[in-house]
């Protein structure tokens, strides 16, 4: 009877506050130009950018569920995103490949010990180039390569600026 019942969005307020405190907007040592750029950018950012800016989204590339990242032909090419992972080191494995969306930039993180099969599936026939592109020779929209490109394009779709993809080894 003495327990406080909070609405569901209010339960995430400490997480959002922690995300803002760790954000580079509040870092010391920023130049006046960087601070004014971030202030102008935050003031005009839509909700589709502000949510991942406060709490970035992390996706596991190698364990995308089978119905995700495939354009739904029946529902005006709607794409279902995979479930996000918890933002902690316990979510990242040495043999995994992960995509991080922070609202401004996309990061493709390749673990320290990925298998050759997973690198081949993600980067195509020549994984030493480390460039992610859609391989037109693969006509299967269920391949990992095509699903990653669909995921990246759907994350970029509603952003006001183009998100650069940085690949981290």
C-alpha cells in the first residue's frame, strides 16, 4: 500500500538522465564552435534522432531474427527492426558483429575474433576490402548482406541528415 506506482515512460527517466550526462554535449573542453553546433543541432532534432542520441541502439548483426530486416511486400515495404541489445560489455562477444545507431552516426563494430564465414556473409566475396555494399550477384533478400543493407537504409530513412557508417575493427 505504501509503494509508489510510476507510469512506464517515467521508469526510464534515470536511464535517459544518465545517457544525457554521458553525452558529449555536457563534456568539458568543447570549443565554442562545437558547443554552438551541438546546441543548434539538438534544438532542431526530431524525435527519430533524439531517442537514439540520448540512448543509442545496439543491434547484433549475426543474430537477426528471420522476419526482421526484410521489406514487407504486403504492408508498403515496412521493415521490422531487430530487437536492440543492452548497452553493456556483457552484450558484446568477441566473435560477433554489431551495429550501433547514436542518431548522428552508425558504427559497425567487428569483434576481435569473427569467423571467416561471418565476414564473408557480411562483406561479400572479398572480406579484406572491409567495405559494406549490397552484392548484386546475391539475389536472395534473406542473405545477411542484404538484410544489413536494409537495416542501415531503414535506420537512415527518417533521419534529417545522412548517417555515415564507420567500421570499427
